[in-house]
């Protein structure tokens, strides 16, 4: 049987249209609660005849590192994307890590396209599109800019006609629905061999599993997945990360403003706290997540600082770069001297005055830490000879192409 | 001002009727979601004028150790109750740890009663009553056996008349409502100085925060707390432990059957796995929690076994007794040679055939690990000079008597 090796792993040629779905912020409980509430009849029908694993995502449990892990089948130590945002020590500047120049591995999608497969990618926000579609021949566009596609840039000229719905606002559940609507239409019209669909976690940042808006989102997801299933696709669903409440019982955010703490300890220029959740769209989470890196100035002992940070209330763990790279498989040149992870109900901020929380119209829910590492890894077919191992979300293409019946 | 020293801590004499409430399994998110949904108007009214802390409970995050910690103001290393259930190495038998003979510290309640205070305790299940009321002069009864109280045994002859509701079934939300109904009537009729009310987590084991049944339970709680507040009581609310989903996305329980694993490794008599969640009422959780202890037979190296267990998928950490006692403040003679804690979405079982899961009519939710350690610590008054420290749920009486305005 024909197969392709990509980044040291081997993938079988798709025997049927194969769709990998990354549902942003899909804590397993979103699906469980929607199934329990009767909102996801198709998913409910999978129990017993299909595949349901709980997998570990990449930490930091953020969108960019995990989407790139899924499409390359590798951890960030290989593909290089360790956050949405980082301090480029060569350029001496804090920059977005969403330029393909930071990517150190090719994608499974591009490799299959090069080998002659018909490949399509639809993502909610445009920030991911250029990296997901890097050097990929085929269709690749975002809901966000679906009205501005060109055949040269996106491999398609009429993305708006596909979805049959108006262009949604960037902060909306519909931005994700557009991904599925377009994905279903693409499958019908183009019969691609390989499809990657990636949504946004706008709903998950606001609504807890089992609440009406969350169940409505999962119901929408369920309807489109049922349609893809009926079209004969092999489907694997996973998530870039989970999602947890980050508040006290009154709904007020639990925040450790780490740069303020470090400034009090060592003065304003001794350390630089980087929050890799930062991206151009922070209204719904205020750039507050459960993971930070710290660049430590000359004069300071990183190990001693690490021990002191680990003792702060709300902090789960603090570790030196070498330990963080070993434990989380991160690229050492793309993180700081320290990595700090907060507890499940707590986020890490920089300075109080650097966070605009005025856009938070619901109690904060967020991600980034090890508490959001567990995600669903589900398929619509059985996997008869599944090896017993620690499954990762970046095994999604391996599961889809190598293990499904 | 008059004060009392109990177990090395000093408590001021109650200036007004003071009620400490332990809401079993009250993950902070239950309150936050109910407030957001408009189901808890009284709690919503506290934000800004009252006190809301997030505290750490005792690990193992089970009912008995935490209730005894709250009423003694001490960790299990002092009061001796390290679980609901343990292997008594002297008696060479697995026994319930709910007999007052296992208690190594007096309660704050008993000390105040001895000093002349009028004290009342109402708890949902009778399993806790004898320990909570140990050597305490005053009123002490359970909802479960409210129809069988005597003045000699319970300090009250007409518990059923207090609550003005029928005796509820042991597996019901009403068993907890009865606690509050009786507590409110007691406050009105007896004007006690100190009241301790402790519920059962039947609802929390079945229903996630923000779902209709969970919000209805919190709404009930909110109504009774408002009534206690209107009666002039100082109220502190905390929880014995949090609660998390322990399932995959399809709602199937994630279980590590640890005794089966150890039997495969070392034969059937080499180790003994104890699940300290075990109690006479296991229908709603199947005796499955996120904490286990292991007694290791002669011939086996505990440290090597520990390292091997820690590598099992679903296990968060495994540690030797000395480390567990240091980290969780446990009594060394009441736990095994090893302590094992599972990940947030996973529980630890013994042998497959020892767990009856037929009573689980909803996807498993449970507790026991560090992932359920964070609980609310709330008061209906402000606390103007609150020290910055790691708050514990067993600081509830300290907060109520020493810090509230």
C-alpha cells in the first residue's frame, strides 16, 4: 500500500476522503455534556462502534503550537512554534510567532499535496492560515477572510459561495460554523483526499460545558460531522487544547500578575515575562492564560528565581528551560529562561496595567497549562488494532490514515 | 475579648450566631455558574461587599478527612482521619474510618460547647454525625436519621418538626436541603452561638456546574443562606472538596484498575490497593476516586514500584509515604506505603470485578486528587485585614470568628 513519510513518521495514502477536525478549546466535557443533554445525536451514535481516546495536547496548551503539531505530526521541538507570541532574542523584539519563517518542519498536508493528493484546509481565523497552508498546493482559506480569497493565494475563487452563509464577525460562533459549512461543501464538490478544518474557541472561552450556548455549539458541530460522515468521509476530531474556568466562586478572575511580582522583587528591568497566548484577538481572554515564560537578566540566578516563583499562590510549577524543553518537547531558543505554569483555576498576567479586561463580558475561562492538556481524539470508525500508548492530539493524522477500519 | 484555644489555634467567642457551612463537592464553578445564570441572587449580591477566597482542601479530597479538618481546624496529621476507609495494619483489616476512636483531636465545636456556647450540628449522612459530634454537648443529628433522634443521643427530640419536610431518601438533593431547612429553624428557635451544617454531594456527582439540576441545587442553597443572613448570622461557606468529570468525551469513565495492574506485575498477594473514597454509600460514584494508597509486601522495593506506577497513563503522581505525609500533612500510620493520585479526568479503581458501576446512571464525576483541591471559602461579611496566605478550607472557623467585620 502506498504511503508517505513526513517528519519521520509514515502515513498511508487516504483510502477515502479523510477529514481531520481541530475544535479549538474542546475540553472533552463539552462533548460529554452535549451528548448527555441529547444535543449531539450523531456523536452519541458513535459510542460502541467508533473510536474515543483521551489524548494529551502540547503544552503550552495554546492554538498555534497545537495546530502546527497536528498538521506536522510533531512536537514543537521539531516544528518550532512554541506559542502564539515570543521574545525573539536575535531581533530583540516581542513578536507574533505566526509567520511561516518560524516553521521548521513541513506539514503532512503539503507532503500529500506534493505527492498528488487533493488537499483542502479551512480555518476560522486568518492568523493560522499562512502557517497551515505553508508550501501547500491546494485550497486553503480562513472564514475570517473568505470574502477576499483568490485562486492564486487560496486555490479557490468562490469561498463565500461554498458556505452559503454571510461572512461572520471575527468574535462569533458563526466563524467556526462557516468552517464546517465550507468544509462540507468542499467535500461534496471537490472530493478532496485530505481535509483539515480548524475552528476558534470564542464560544469555549465564554461558556462552560453543559450550558445552553455550549450545547448549541456542539449541536452545530454534530450536524456538520453527521453530514461529512454521510458523505463517506473518515473523520478524526481532536482539539488544540482544553478549557477551564479561571475564576473564584464569584466569577472574578484569579490572576498572578507575574511581571509586577518580579518587578517588586528585582526592579523593573531585571526580567521579561512573555505571555505566549497573546495574539491580535485577545478581547475574549484578555491575553490571560496559564502559561508564561520568563527571560532573566544577567545578575539573577534563574534556579533561585524558579524556586521562589513556584511558591507563589496560584502557581502550579516553575522550571528551568532545560527541564521545560525535556518535559514539554519545546524548542529551547523559542522560550525564555524559565517556564511558569499556573494552577487549574488561575491565569498568569504580566503587569496589571497591560491587560484590558473590559472586553470580558463573562467570567474568564482560559487555557495554556497542563490542566488543559487532555483533549478528545475521536474517530467515526473503529480502530481494531490500536496500540496502547500515550496518545497525543498530533497523532490525529496517524489515527486517521493508519489505524481506522 | 474572650477567646478559646483549640488544637493550638485561638478563636474569638462568637459575637453573633455564626454558621459554618460545608457544601459537599462544591467546586467553585457551581457557584459561579449559578450566579451567572441568575439562579443565586443572594450570592450575587455578596460580590463587592463580602469575602470570597479560593482555598485548598485536604488531599485526599474526600468527605471525612475534610469535614474533620474543618471542625478541628487542623490537617489529618493532627486529627488522624486520612480517608473514609483504610487498612488497619494492627487489626489487619480494611475498615471504615468513621468511628470516633480514630479521632486524635477535639473539635472546635466541642470546645466552645464545653466553654458554655450553644452549639448545633446538622449533617446529611449519619456516617459523619458521630465524629462531628464527638464529645460535644449540644444538638447534633443527621438528615438521614432525623426521624430517630433522641434528646440523650442528639440533644433534640423533634428534628422532623424543625425542617417541615418529609424525611428524604439517602440518595437525593433533598437530603442536603433538609440540613439547611433544619439549620434555619434551629437558628430561629434556639439562637445557637455556633452552627455547623454539612451536606452530601449526591447532586455534584451527577451534574456538572451550570447544568439545570446543578443550578437548581445552588438556587436552593442560595435561598436558605439568604434566610440565615436575614436572621443576622455570620456565615462562612466552604467545601470538603471540588468535583471533576472523570470520563472521556463519550462519557465513559477513565479508570486505572490499579490492583489489576499490580497483580499482573507482581502476583495477587504482593500488594494491597486501598481506595479511601469507599464508604457505605457508593452507588453514585462506584467507589471510584482520584486517590489510592498501596500497601507493599516484603520482597518489593516501594521506590521502584512508585516510579513505575507514576508512568501509567492517567496517573498524575505516585509517592512514598514520607513524601505524601510531608506534602499532604497525613498521619503516616493511616496510609499505605505509597500514595497514588490520578489525573483530573481519571479515577483509580482496585480490581475490575470489585466495582459495581450499574448504579452510575450519569457519566462519572468524582474527586479525591489534587485536581479537586480548590474550593470556595466565602463569607457574608467583609474581612478588612485579611492576611495574605495560603487559605485552607479548615480555616473556615478562623475566618468566621477571627476575621469578619
